[in-house]
């Protein structure tokens, strides 16, 4: 099969919404359709009729579909200059608060929030910071909370860490075990992992910094606007918002509520 009509696509979205409560209506259609088609290829589902039938009757298939269509690619110290800016410009400002709350929305398997924990430890802020890390996908959260990462990735992550201005021995932050590493306990205990869907869930706390990187690119303009308003309402006055390097705040109704702190690294600040 090479194509999904808009009507079939809508049927699939509606089944998922009614049956499981996940709303993918506001995701960029072209890329979502491509992923659904690839998923059908991988799972040997030959017709859309069969896909719809199985989605209604087989929750395991739905779990596999979510795992496939939510893009889970991540890495530690991804886009190292972004972390350098956090280290040099943003965290020193947050240091003025007696207690700091940071939310990583769309944290995938945890690499981003563990990078933040390392930065906070190196800047002396970790013990007065609470980190909240959320994702739509429970399988990602389970892996993230375990703090176990493939040993093979550590070479690239060490390089990223050094590029981001890190001066310590990166291997101090994990213990190697066979083919994996486990992130040190003192970094893990400050992080609260939990499920939160940016489409349907609401404000749950007030933060000095929200990171939502490489999630927006999958959302259409209306959904981006909805989520930016959710972040505005979740930030303390003058709180920071970081988006991914390929993302930006072009949405008219929220643009005026934020000022740009660092354009290339997509760091913004709530105005009041
Ligand atoms: C490409 S990963 C980005 C991970 C990390 N922020 C980074 O930049 O490395 C995108 C993540 O967004 C999550 N996601 C997608 N839609 C979401 C939603 N509606 N609410 C919360 N998380 C969502 C996916 O499950 C996935 O883990």
C-alpha cells in the first residue's frame, strides 16, 4: 500500500482517540501517514480495513503503533551549543531562585533530562532543583526512569558533553555494566518521570524553565499554538522556554507573550 486517503486517516485517528484517548488530530498529517504506512509494512498488515479492525480489538497493536509513530530519537547533550548557552547564560539567572523547578516535556528515554541534571550538578544547583520529565509514551518513560543507556552511545555523548563546555570526566556520571551504563543515583533521584500528553493534559505546576525540544516539529500550527499557551501558563513570570534547534515561535497569538533570549538556540522568556 502506498497511500492513505484523508477519510481513512481520519477514521484511524478517530478510532485511536475513542478507543485509547490519544488525540493525534493536530499532528502534521503527511509524516504521520508515512509512519502509519511503514508500521503496516513492518507488522504485515495489508489493508487499512485490517488495521482499523485490529486497532479496535488489539491494544498491544496500539501500543506498538504509539511506539512507532512517536519519534523517540534523542541523545545526551544534543546540540551542544544549546547546553553551553544554558550553562553560561540561563542557569546563572536561575541561581537567584531559592528553589528551581524545570519541566522537560517530551523527554523520550531521558537523555535530555539527565544532561540537564549533570549541568545542574556542575553549577551547584542540583540539590535545590526539582526536575519533572514527561512524555506521552509510557514505554519511553519506563526506560527513562531506569536510567540505563547503551554503552555504545557513550563515546558520542562524551564528545557532545565536551562540546557543550563540560570539563569533568564524563564517565563519572555513570557506571558501566556489560553493554549498558546506568546513570548515577544522585542524578536520577532529583527527577520525577510521569505521563503527560501535551495535547489533552493541562497545567500542573509552575516552572522557571521548560524544555520542549524536537517535539513541536510533529505538530501543526494550531497544536503548536495550543501547546505554547500551555507553556506560557506553566511558566513563572520571566520563566524560560527552550525549543528545539529546528523549531521556533512563529505563532502570532503567543509570539508577543515571549521575548527571544537566544535566537539560534531557540531560548525564549515569558514577558511578565
Ligand atoms: C524526538 S523526541 C524528543 C526527545 C528530546 N526532547 C530531545 O530533544 O532529544 C519526541 C518525543 O515527544 C514525545 N511526544 C510526542 N507527542 C507528544 C505529546 N502529545 N505529549 C507529550 N509528548 C509527546 C514522543 O513520545 C517522543 O518521546
